[in-house]
């Protein structure tokens, strides 16, 4: 049998690890990432780096979509749709999106002659690299038989059939990620504040039916307060929580515990942990009102080099413009922008006002609340996330 030609769009934390795993097999792999630099190292492992989503889709018969959310996925596919046909190609939606978003994506891809497979996964970077992900396959039995052996190199494939149910399964499982880390953080905070030795607590817990292996996976991070090199970021956990909340409310399931978790995650984002490992939630549970915690900083680069702008793909970011005006704004997610025209003053509580203007690259951190005063019509390219 000829090897299957595969494309992978989105080499972030998960996509990059899936690509690494796929490159251990014989299937040619075409990768695309908006920020090219995050995919470049895959070339030395055997991948072909594409300049556009269309180029990758054109080359492949199976396409993995491993992008932040439904909006990012739609944007990437929109870049490709006029430049290449989707006919006969199979699209695997790996990123976590809601059941309704899954149905919509299925409709759009099918309408263009492609096959759609909802393929949410449980597991993270390490499981992807080891081939031990749990994959929930939402599409027909025929497609399942065609792709089962190939997908098995990534882990165990569960046949769900209905794409919407595959998406709902993933939300149900991610809800458990949220409640288990918050539950563990509550108990572990109590242990530390009562000055009980953590190892005594863990020894009892490990012997009990309450134990879950995530506790030991996250324990070193909690003890060292090291949430760097995230496996799964808090920003994405909040995205999944919102999807889950929407679903619970639609189904009239009590959502109060999840709403409380949402408040805790939002506090963690305000404290600058958005791009950190999700176990950083422990910091908010352990110390809900930290003393002298610094609010996140706005970073301004006055004269970014043309090569940096090209590498970031600034020219392809969406445009935003606004006339002289003032308004309050809260950044739920990190936002980068490149000012093409105009000037504004940004006011943040307890900080000096900051003037931003033409030619500057500005990074607003997740969790920042500020007031914008546009003093001369602003036009900017921007990127969220
Ligand atoms: N990490 C995990 O353990 C894990 C596990 C299961 C499921 N998931 C799900 O898988 C998806 C990816 O997660 P991740 O952890 O890999 O996230 P990530 O590291 O933040 O990567 C996100 C990817 O999406 C791309 N992207 C975002 N917005 C875009 C846009 N508008 N246009 C083009 N590309 C865009 C990013 O490109 P840039 O590099 O240019 O920003 C990057 O390649 C998410 O839905 C997540 O919930 C993750």
C-alpha cells in the first residue's frame, strides 16, 4: 500500500508533538504554522514546511487541524478554500471545539467535497510523542476502517461514530481535568497550611480509591512553583471550560461548580498565568489574595525589524481601525498588535500612562484591564493568542 500523504495545520504544543510522532512512520508529512518558526525544526525530522494552508492541503489526502479553537480553524481553512480543492480529502478536527461548532465545521467541509472526522484527543505533548493519546473518532464506520491503522500510531482510537458526540465526550473529560486540579489544589493547600508533610498525604492518597495519576504528574510543579514549559495552557483550559459551560447550560445541568472554577481560572489569568501550565491554578487556590503581586506589563517594541515582522506574519494578521475615542478594555487573552497609523494613550491603574503609535509592536498580556484613549485615528494589525 502506498504511504498516505498527510498535512498538519497548527504546530503549537499539541500539533508539534503529533507531527513528531507521525514523522517516525513512513507517511510524508506537510506542515503549516502561522508563525513559521514553530514548525521549522520539523524539517530536520523529515517534514515538508509549507508556506500556506493551501499548499499543505493540496499535497495531502489526510489533514490534521490542530488549531486553538473553531475561529482559528475557520480562518485557516478560509485561507485555503479558494486556492485548493477539498474534494476527496479527509479532515481530522483534533483541536477541542464544541459539539455545535463540530457540526458546523463538518457541514462546511462536506459541502466542499471533503470528508470530516471529529478527532478530539485526551492526553498531551508527552502522550502524543509516545503514541499513547486516546482518540475519539467521530465519523462513519467506512472512514474508521480506512484510517484506523494509520491513526493507531498516535494511540488508542475509540469509535464514536457521531461527530457531535465525540466533541461532547471531550468536553466531559476536560471538565474532569478542571475539577481534579482544583480539587487537588484545595486539599494540597490545606495540607501545606496545616504543616502536614506532603509525602505523608501523598502516601495515603496513593493507596486510596481517590487517587488519580494527574496528582503525581502535577505534584513536582506545585512543590517547585514551576509552571513553565506548559503541556496545556490555562488560556486553553478556560476556552474548554467556556465550551463545557455552554453545553451544561444548554442541557439544564447544574453548572455552579464550573462557574466557580471559571472565576478561579480568570483570577489566574489576571495574575499572568495564561500561557503557563494549567496546574498554576494551585497558586490562586493557595493564595487567593497575594500581597504586592505585580499586574502584567504591556510590552512595546519601538522599531521591530522587517525580518521579525515577516517571521511573525504581521502582514497576514487581521486589521482593526478606530477613530478618535476612548473606551475601557479587558484582555481575556494575550494580544499582539502592530500599529500602522495613529496614536493612543493606554491607562492602567497605578501605572504611568503609555503612549503607543505608528511603527510599534505592542503586546497586551492576558488579564490586563485598561482604558484606551485614541488621540489620532488608529489602524493596526492584531493577533489574539
Ligand atoms: N496541549 C494539549 O495538551 C492539548 C490536548 C488536547 C487538546 N488540545 C487542543 O488542541 C488545540 C491546540 O492546542 P495546543 O496546546 O497545541 O495550543 P497552542 O500551543 O496554543 O497552539 C495553537 C495553534 O493554533 C494556531 N493558531 C491560533 N490562532 C490562529 C489563527 N487565527 N490563524 C492561524 N493559526 C492560528 C497557532 O499558531 P501560532 O503558532 O502562529 O500562534 C498554533 O499553531 C486546542 O484546541 C486545544 O484545546 C490541546
